[in-house]
């Protein structure tokens, strides 16, 4: 079989399904798993690195996903390979699904201002005043104001911003 390109069905039949225990519910991967519990397999004709098996199964059966898309589990079981338990989604959709199911704590960002703000002279003064009180860290101010901690640190030191908005 060396040198011959395998079809999608041959990859499933020869490399995937023999390592899967099919049950009434989930179909469990019995091969190698990554540290997060997801099945992994190395198929040199596809990639020179281990691939997550649930994504490979989904793509072999449904076609390639767009960059940035993930293959999520409706059953929330990482080694599950059952095709009808797999669905395409973004990282946000996967996290939201986990929150709705109660698998992860709901994280609510309570920013005083929206992200992607522009720095104004008044805001620079406000950041510097708040930091000078000693009650605020750069990270705390960054979270509160919607900027990165590094950016806030640079503003406090007077190194930034280069593109300042002047508000009259």
C-alpha cells in the first residue's frame, strides 16, 4: 500500500473505524489521544503531524471546513467519533454551547467602555491618575478600560499612544 493515495473512504475504513468502538451512544476512539483526551492519528498523506480524529472524520464525510472553524461534539465527549455527534462551529459557538450545557462557568466581561477604543488625552490622564493611587494594577486598568495590559503599561509610562485622538 506504500505510495498509493488512499481515498477518503479507504482512510475511514482502514485507519479510523477499526480503532473505534461503536456503541448505542458515542463511538469511542481507542487509539492515541492528546492531553485533552481527543483522539489523534498520523496519516502522512494528509499531514506530517498528528491530526485530531473527530475533525478528520467530519471533514472526510462532509468536506473541508473553512479556516477558523472547529468540529464540536454535541455529546461533549472528546474521544467520540460518531458522525451525528459532530457539528461545525466557531470557537465562540463551542464555548457558548459549553456554557449553555453548564460545562464551563459563564464569563461576563463588564467593561466600562467598548473594546477597540481610541486613546484620548483625557483617558491618558485618567489612567495615570488611577494608577498613581496604587489601587489599580496595569492589568486591572486594562480590563476595566478595554485595552491590553501592555498598552496600558506603555500609556502610564508615557511611551504611548502615537495616534492620539484629541477631543475638544
